[in-house]
C-alpha cells in the first residue's frame, strides 16, 4: 500500500475510512463546511509540518470547502476524484469512491501556482468545443478527468489550467480520444 507523506484533508470520518483503505496516510476531517476552530488549527499544524493534500467531495459544498482551504493554505496540493467515480445510488463523495479512484486522484495531485499564468483562455475552450456547445460539459468532464482537475465549468477550467501549470502539450494530449 502506498505511503503518503502529506496529511490528506477530507470532509468527514467516512471519507477518512475510504482513504485509509486505499493508501497508508494520515487524514484530517474538516467536519463539513463549518470548519471548526480545532479542525482548522490541526490542518494548519499539518500544513506547516508535513504539507497537506485537499481531497474534498466533487460537489458544490466540497468545492466551497476546497476554495476556503486553498485561500488559507495556498501551497496545499489539490487532488480531485471525478464525480462519476464518487457516486453511489443516493450520495456523492470521497466515501463512495473506490480505492482505485482515490489512489488515482492522489497520484495526480497539483499545486496551485502562485505565479499568474495566462497560457489558456476562454477562446481556447470555445475553439475546442469545451465551451459554448450543447456537449461542452461532457467534453470538459473527460478532459478534466484525464488531467486530474475535478469537475468544473468553463471559467473554472481556464483558472485550473493556468494555476495548476498544465502545459499546452498535456492539454492537447487530454483532448485526444
């Protein structure tokens, strides 16, 4: 079983159990969007001592938690599980993902770059059919999964392509079937 150096930050106890079935790692739970003071101080201590990987649920609440934590801990690594790999019949979340999906997400972690890049634009997405057409969302989902960027709308995709240091070559490779 793979050993992860950083502490993995998830939303709840069931997420911790799922991650620990997939990899050998220490985990901390945010307790949901409430982010209690003691949870934040534990996350901050882990961030300073070992680094953290943010692995939240692929839903709107998970994205809000991710944004809050990323703003507070800008050098945190980011890991994403595609929504379709984290769904059960009535729930979506890390706890619903297979061990394989969790390992793949952790293998594809990204850092947010502190240096602003403007390599990709909305025009790039329009040109490639990732924005502005009826099947754009489905195409974005495939590209985002290949790049390990999580599910996102067109605007978020441009930001993630630029902030996570994705190269033009990686992007073009993800566009190919």
